[in-house]
C-alpha cells in the first residue's frame, strides 16, 4: 500500500479510501432474506400507508425490501388516485 514516491497527502487519501471501503463493506447486511414476498406487495398496494411505514422501519436493515415496499406503495397511491378521479 505504501509507495515511496507518494506524498503524504496522497498516502493519507489512500488510507482513508481503504477505511471507507471497509466501513461500507461492514455496514452492508449480509442477509439473503432481503426480498419482498408477493403477499407483502399486494398488501402494500392495497394499504399504501403501510408501505411507507415499513420503508422507514426497513431502510437500514433491509434496503432492497424497503425499495420494493416504496414502489408498491407508490403503485397503490396511483391506483387509488385514478379510482378517485373516475369515481364521478
């Protein structure tokens, strides 16, 4: 990692980059259950506010689930909005 031709600033930048890489790697959960089931998709489409609540609960621990829940909630809000508009 150390290079004799490297100035101290470049060396410190390299060390900081390595620390950041290790920190980011450690913070990423190694969880194979980070997928949203289709029953939860349907539930979040029918009750969009549930999707928003689950997003804030899961965004740190299960980032992929959180993204899926928000997508389902947006779809649910859109469907509800369309139904309300054409209710006349």
